[in-house]
C-alpha cells in the first residue's frame, strides 16, 4: 500500500514505527485501526455519516469531531 492509499492513522503508525524503530503493530497498534479492513470500515462510516446525519446537524457533528481531535492532541502533548 502506497502512502497516497493510506488513511491518516496508518500514516501516523508508519511514522511512529520509523521514528521509534519499532516493528509494525508493536506500540503503534492504536493507529492501525482495523488493519487491512480499515479502508472498508472507513467507507462504511462515511456512508453512515452521509445517510444518517441530517443536513441540519452537519455543523454540530463537525464541531464535535474538532473538539475530540483537539482533546486528543492536548492529551498527546501532555497539556492539561
């Protein structure tokens, strides 16, 4: 799988493995998602978003996702 075919978490895992010199899945497993099934699972998730989240709630869903990623970033940075 080329870099352009990878989903974000897989790119992060590859970088973490290279920087830390660890084997794939040993210390980076969180970012690997569902492994070979990640692309399929992601497609299913996107389909659910497109079909189940009403247009009126799109902005709220985006704000929630941004807050989650901000909280995750703070946690990873060690900031309280």
